[in-house]
């Protein structure tokens, strides 16, 4: 009986040890070092005809907007103006270093622009400083315009700049606010939808021949 008891005790101990081994928690696998993490910046889609009302709440954010190209500045092609249903309500788009310049052939086409929305505030201090710099050889602020016909012929014209300062000063006074806000988009991506559609149609036509 004593021998049988020893055998039973040995079997029990072995069973407990085996069970303990099987229940040993598996080591947590660590992620490889320097594993790239995908970070997607959120982009706010903005309807161009709602831009004026939405812009104040989207400053310094990444937005995407679609509009018709009304004008591309000839000097370097770094400024573009787009509009929606109202062609006079234009939005200024600046080419980032990634884009370099806009294609002059885009004028009149539908484009999609993605970029950072910036706000420029014009107050009396800004206007007074601008006015003072016109009388010196210091660097002068860039004239504010919306790509109106003939504006490029007025760039560098001090008389035209003084007239603009006068108009802005009056607008500021009539607004009753401390500053006027001018919004622009620093584009990191710009795609001409009209040209893409035309290319796709041409390719389809070639395939059907």
C-alpha cells in the first residue's frame, strides 16, 4: 500500500507540474523597432459657395475645395484665384514649394485644391505701416487683390497702392470691426479635373477605334 501511495503521489505531482507548464503565459510579442506609423491628417471638405462662412473656423487647418480657375498670375504662376457660382467672389490660392507653380492653361477649368487655410488680418496699424513704407525704399507689402483684370499692370504702382489703402481704411471703418480678414489657401495639391476628364475621354475614344 505504501508503494502504491508513492506511485499515486508521483503521478499527482507530475500532473500538477505539467498543468503549470501548459498555463505559462505566452510572452507578449513586441513590435519591431522603427516600425512606421501611418498618420492621416484630417482634411475638411469645403463647398466653395460656403467658404466665407466656414473659413473663420478652419484657419490653419487642412481643407479641400473645388472651384473654377478665374485667373493665374503671370509673374511666376504662384497665385491662382478660384470661384464658385459667383465669379466675383474669388479665393486666393498660393502654390507651396511642393507645387512650385500653377499651369496657366488651367484658367477657366474646374480644379480641386488641397492645402492649409491661412488668415491675414488687416487693421489700422497694418495700413499705417504699409502707407509709411510706400514713402521709403523698404520692402512693401504685397498688394491685396482678387485677380481682377488689369491688376498686374498696377503692381508696384504707389498711387494704386495708396488708393487701395484708402479703400481698405473705409471698409474697415464701415465694418465696425478692429480688423478685416482675408483668407487664402497654401496649396499642397492641385488637380485640374477638366483636363483629367478630357484626357480620360480621349483615351476611351482611342480604345473604341
